[in-house]
């Protein structure tokens, strides 16, 4: 798909458990390079933080990943630095928070609830995690990845 002269590559993965989501994220982290930015989309409880945990494993980060809901940003040192944002409680303009050094930095940004940051990002990949409406498929997710 060609969008604004950039090639978009889309993949859709099926996940049947939190472990599956971690495995998918872990594999993706191994392909990631400096400066990559991943917007993590999905409703509350979809699995964005689970994805971040798997991603961290792929970067060789062994400490516990907790959601940076109140602090907005947690920084981890792995084979590459990982900047894990959760902007759900971001009160001020994202552009006023001084995050540019990370968005334009040499680590990897994972951004939960990043809709408002979108406009100021130099580029980004989009991961959209969707739950199922079927109550019998409580743990089923589709993970749509758009690489730009
Ligand atoms: N296939 C799956 N993939 C990911 N998580 C799953 C899956 N099946 C069940 N879960 C469960 O769903 C929950 C996802 O929680 P998580 O904190 O990652 O959501 P979130 O998208 O980060 O929510 P929030 O918007 O509140 O930050 C976990 O309890 C996890 O065990
Ligand atoms: Mg979360």
C-alpha cells in the first residue's frame, strides 16, 4: 500500500494467549533498529503492556516491565534503550513535555495511548491489538502491524 509516498507493509498476527503476544513482540524487537517508534493501539486491557513486556525480552531487558501510567515514561537499558510511554494520563500537550530527545533519539520508543503524540513523531510503526467480541474467545487477539 502506498501512502504519502511511503511504502506500508502490513502484517496481521493471531494471538491466543498473553504468551503468544509476548512471543510476537519479542520476535519483532529482534528486528528493530535504533530510532524505531511503535505506536501501541488498542482498548484498555487489550494487551499493549503485555506486548511491551515481550518486546523488552527481545531487547534482552530482564527487569520487570510495569506500565508507566503515572510517570508517562519508563526507560530501560537493553541491547538498545527502550523508552516505554503510556500517555493515557497525559494532561498537557505532548509537545510541551520535552519528549523530543526520545522521539528523535537512538533508542526504541513504544507508546501506549499515543494518538496525541502522532503529529509530532518523525515517523512511526503502528501496532493495533484487537480483542474479540466473542465471549468464548476471551484471550484471542489480532495484532495488526503496519510498518512504515
Ligand atoms: N492474547 C492476549 N494477548 C495479550 N494479553 C492477553 C491475551 N489474552 C489475555 N490477555 C490478558 O489481557 C490483559 C492485558 O493487559 P495489559 O495491561 O497488557 O493491557 P493494556 O492494553 O496495556 O491496557 P491499558 O490501556 O489499561 O494500559 C492481561 O491481563 C493479559 O494476561
Ligand atoms: Mg498498558
